[in-house]
C-alpha cells in the first residue's frame, strides 16, 4: 500500500539537483575540475525534464480517475469548495 502518491516530476528534479551536488562535491574534493558555469545546463535541463514529466504524470493521472458522481433528485450533488465557476 502506498503511503503517498507518486510524483515522478519531483523524482527527476531531485535526481538532477543531486547530480549537481555530486559534480560540485567532486570538484571540492579534488577528484576533477569543474568550471563554475557547468551546473547551469545540468540544473536547467533537469528542471525542464521534471516539468515535462510532471505534466505527463498529471495527464495520465487525470485520465485514470473516475468522473465525479452526479447527484440524484433526493440526494443532490455536494457543492465544491473553492473558486466559483463562471456563469455565462
């Protein structure tokens, strides 16, 4: 049983930010030499991929959820909380 819903976009973002940390840690430890600007494309690409993954995951999750139940005459559908829908 899952304790929380799976968020693939956060997984991808976390991977790329961890990769950026490993790159800087390797540079600080003297394992290799990394220019200061090398992290910018890694983080930018990671965030773009994370956004695309999150959008794809949301589209899949939306398609799989069942439609909201409609009300019956003796039991009307409950009103949703939040922003009112536009009329017109």
